[in-house]
C-alpha cells in the first residue's frame, strides 16, 4: 500500500509528477471534474488546522468526493489501540488524511490501514506543506534547477520535509536553524540529504540570504505547544534566542528573494508584519496551492494504492 508519510515515500520522478499534476489541476479543473466521485476521504485531527482542513475538504469535495471529518479526542481513537480503529475506518473509506501529534502514531496508522494514509503534519514531517511549496517555487521560477531556498528558524517538521522534497527535485536548501525541535531531529536523515550536496547548514544568515531566490520561515513554537501554559518559559527563551533571525527589512536588505511562510503567521516573531504583504511575498500563493497539491496527492494515491 502506497502512503504519504514523508516525501521520501516517493521517487524523484513521482514528486516531479505530483508538482506538474497539481499545476494542471489548478489550471484545468474541468479536466478533473468528478475524479473523486464515489470516493470517501476520512480526515482525522488530533491538532488544530486551518489550511490542511480547508485544502483537503474543499479539494476533495470540489471533484465529487465525500469527506468525513473526525476529531481524535471525540472519536474512539482516543480510548483504543490505533490498529483496531485504523482497520475499521479504512474498510469504510478510500483514503485517510491524519494530522496526529506523534510521527510514530502516523506510522502505526498506516501500518494497519487498508487505504492510503496521508500525513497531514506530525512532529517530524509535513509533506503536504512541502509539496505545495514545491508547486509554488515551480510556479514562480519555472524550474527547480539553480534555485536556492533559505529556511530561517527552528529546524522542525517543515524543514525536514523541505529538505526531502527539494533534494528530490534538484533544488537547494540552506538551513539557518540555530535550534532543532527534538521530535524533528534525525541526524541520519540529514546526513543522507546533505550528502546529495543539495542541503546545507550555515549560521551566516546574511550570506545565505544574499544567494537565495526564496527565503522561508515558520513558527518558532509548534502548534500543540503554542497556548500550553507549561511551555511559556520555553516560548520566552525561544523568542529571545530567535528574534535576531526574524524575516524583516533589515535581515532581507539587498535581497530580491521571494518571501515564504507556511502559515499560521505570528507577526512580530518569526516574520515582521511588513514582510507578510511585501511585494515579494508569495505566502498566500503558498497557502492557496495547498488545495491543488493535496488534490494531486489524493488522485495519485487513489490510482496507485497497490504500488
Ligand atoms: N500550514 C499548515 O499546515 O496550516 P494549518 O496548520 O492551518 O493546517
């Protein structure tokens, strides 16, 4: 069974094909009308979401599919082993999208599912976001070759998925990440990706930005901890450490790079407010492209369940 737990579940050719399919689904929606008719998508949420919820639900429904949305805490996933619940829900539906807290639970869900499982963002990977980001980069640059994206912030699930995705399609990722989320830390993965020559780390923000076609940031605090009272001291520590790395006029002076952020945005923290609506900001294009990237991913997996 083919799943999407990380973009490494796909070959380079498949990732390229997904990008081009997403762009075609965006530009020629009439060609895909009813392509999800008769199919059921289950969305399982253990964490909050705006874009992932909208893009999957609207994207699947727009082409005739039926969507069931399930809150983990209000379902019996919360009181029974994943394997039994996974076996049942996947016998009643055609494809699953799960936004769970722990990567190990997404793997467990996929292991026991009889339908393809899409990782809708866990603590280690966010492949759906990275796929939409590749679509956005391709739309703006027309190629991945020779394109450098500088990711500035905490090394997290998005950074891992950008590293997987960009290295597959031949783009370059430079990480300016003074800190790594524990759950996203995978030295073996980074060693393998850095060996491609397409993923690098540096502490020199100015030098990195000066060579970038795209500059990207993300939240310094993962969504499940953002309003957690017990995380507030860590939040303060991170803000003090990371504020020199904010995407703002000063740090981007002299750069003509496109500005990216996967949202939700925390203005005044990882990005200054003026950068969000800057003429070079493609942040809302990125968010818009979630829908087409997710449509392409679901179409591909529904047609390749056995591979
Ligand atoms: N970027 C992203 O995944 O957005 P949501 O958390 O709102 O789904």
